């Protein structure tokens, strides 16, 4: 399934924010760590994904709290997948569902999910405008395994 964006009334701003988001997702699909890191604002924060219901041990409580920068789990994935799988791409950003981009001033709230029989992955990404560019200010990832 392709992404189905829902743009805010300020279509130009929402479209440029969506383009920045999709650029970041494509860099993640390629496990291009330098491009991924460049997508984040210097003061960015994150909540890493939670993998409820898997056989993995629960992370320590401190690992579930807000952290600075790109999520550590995202970095681990970008470093590991090129060693484990053929690619790129290693992910399919074209399969995100229910993309909603809401722009308020110089901030954009982007929400979407990945849905497959084993897992529902939910994402909230806050972008902030820096000049003509959008940067990730905050990312919240959660995953529910079934």
C-alpha cells in the first residue's frame, strides 16, 4: 500500500514537510547513517521504539525515557541491516499508511503507521523549519507485536 498523505490547509508547507520526511525515510531505507543524522535538528530528542510482545528482553527503564538525538535503536538498525541482508533498500517507506502532515507555523506534526500481520508500528515525527529546510525535532516510535 502506498502512503496516503493528508495535507494541512497550507499545502505548500505541508508538501515540503512531507518531502523532508520522505527523504529521511528513504535515507533510513538505504541505511545511510550520515544522511539520517543530517535530518535531525541539533536539539532533537526521541523516544525509541518499544517492542512489546517479542522474545527480546525488556530494555532497562532508563532506555525507555527521552533521549537526545536520533533513536539508538534506529542507529543499531542502520548499522546492522547492511551486514545481514541484501539491499538497499532495507525498508519500504512507500508502505507507510495513513500519513497525516499538520503544519502550524514553523513546525510540522507527521504521524503514520506500518501495519502487517505481525506488527503495528506507529510513528510521530515533529519537524521544525530551519530556513528553507525541515529538520526532525522529535521522533516517537512504538511497535506492537501480535
